[in-house]
């Protein structure tokens, strides 16, 4: 099980295995450094990213959506090292059979800020002569003592005139190493990932994370149990309720009683219909008789009132 | 090109002509970067994205090539490169010069 990092290349999202991400990052960082002096740096980087994305697509399918480290390594091999225009560009064949002696860039003195104490003069000198930085520093101190302080003056003159190494190419020249190939980049990235994994910081962090994870797991388990118990209780409650309801229903509304009810209603309605059908005339007579009685009563009443006056 | 010694002599030649090779490919037919790589793949000029993209960018700055964005069915739009008038002129100039060089070399042995 590996962690996955999501990135986007040319507007499309990709999921990369952790190591794969580091290698790709290293490749693109190196490309950016090589193109530092190119006016179209950003555009070229975008194009490169898009090309990488296009190549990654061939490693994805409906049921495989994470890019692994070997796949990224392969894609980077296919892309080839980024060669800035005007610098010593490399072509496919040349890269595979590079001849170190003739391909090395000229050595040049740079100040190197990585691992510097004051301004990177000593680190730069150490890289240039390929010796230990500490030795350079001791020599500088000795020189200063022996020359009654002229060493410090020399140091500050060097701070003024020696440029700082900024791009990948500068670093190559500072140390006089051959241009970095994709494979070396990959190895370097792998190594730094391994170093980091083995470092105490990482371990303690991972330890904490592990403890936290265990705690969390415990809590989760407790919660799950609780939830399960609650679910069970709820379920049985519902079941009981349903059973009770069904029982009541059956008690009062058994199928037989249902049929009996329907039969009674039908009978009653037919009886009413039959009664109405046979006795319409009778009802009519009854009502007209009632009407006549009412009318004679009214007229009688009127007569009494009238004659009484 | 089997040995390193041989290659170190031939590499500069090939490198110097890569630009012309790319112009030549585009002059025949407008192309995507991937088409250019594929076309060059079987030739001594075989190269990779890492080299081609910065080169195309430089050619565009020089005014030799131009591109337009073309929508693709699979994925984001891609750059479709074509040669400009200047590009055709440059290519002709390079071709002529290469011929001159070739002729001169041939004549030197006479």
C-alpha cells in the first residue's frame, strides 16, 4: 500500500505513487533550471508537461488509475534530458553512449549557497577543487592568521566577484561533473527519498502518526461497536413494532372479516337500489300527500286569521 | 556510429543539422511535435521531447515556424506547427549551404 499524490499536467489530473511523484518533480525542476535563461521557459515547460501527460495516458486504463514509479522512469527516459537551446544539447544516441571526457562542461568557480557558512565561497572552492569544505575553511583561517588578516580581504573580494550558482548548469560547471542524465536524476531522487525515509525526523513523525492512527482506529472501533449495538436495538425494536402492528391488523381485519364487510356493503347497496326502484311512486305519493297537507294547513290557518279579524 | 570515438566525431555534425531536419519535416506537412519526433525517429536525427521542445520554441522566436492550437479528441488542444515564409527561406539557405559544403569537400580531393 502506497500513498498517492494527485498532480495535474496540462489541465488533466493524474494520480502518482509517492516515489513516482518525486522523480517527476525532480525531472521538471531540472528542466526548469536548464531553461532558466530561455525566454519561453514557461511555455516549454507547459509543453513538456503536456507531453508527459500524453505518455502517462498509455499507462492508464479503466481499472488502473495510478502511475507507478517504473512507469514514470520509463516516460522520463522517453522524454530525454531537457537541453537548453545554445547549450550543449544532447540527442538520443549521444545520451546513451556519452563520453564523459569530451562532454564535461568547463569548470567555473561559483559560490554555492547550499551548506554555506558565510556566503558560499568555501563551498564553491571545495566543489571546484573537489575537496572537503572543512579543509578549505581551515586553510582560509590559517591563511588569514599567517597573513595578518589579508585572508579576510581575499575572502570579501571573492564574495564580490564570484557569482552564485543558480541553475543546474552552473552547479555542473562549479563541480565539473558531466551533464545530468535522466537516469541519474531518477537515482538521485530515489536516494533522497530513501534518505528521508531513514532519517530520524521521518521515523519519529511516522511513529507519532502510527500512534495517532492506532488511537484513531481504537476510537473508530468503539464507535463502530456502539453503532452496531444501536443498530441492532433499533432493528429489533422495529421488528417488534412491525410484528405487533401486523398482529393487531390480523386480529381486526382478518381476510374473512374483510370479505364479510364487502359482502354486507354490497348487499346493503343492492337493497337500497331495489327499494328505490320499486317504491319511487310510493315515495312520490307520500311527498305529494305531505305537500297537500301542508298547503291545506297553511290555507286553513290563513282563513282562521283572516276571519278572526 | 558503433564506437564512442566515431560518435564523438559525428555528433556535432548531426547536432548542427538537427534544426534543418526539423524545418524540413515541417516544410513537407504541418505537424504536431509528436509527428516530428516520429518522422525523425528512423533517421540519424532521432531526438526526444527534451531536446525538440526548446528547439521548436527557439525556431518560433526566430520567426521560422508558427503554430496554431488544434483541438484533439483525446485530451487538451495541441500545437500544430507550420513553416513561415521566413522559415522556407531559412531552409532553402541551409540546404544551399549544405550543398556548397558538400561540393567544396568533394572538390578538395581533386
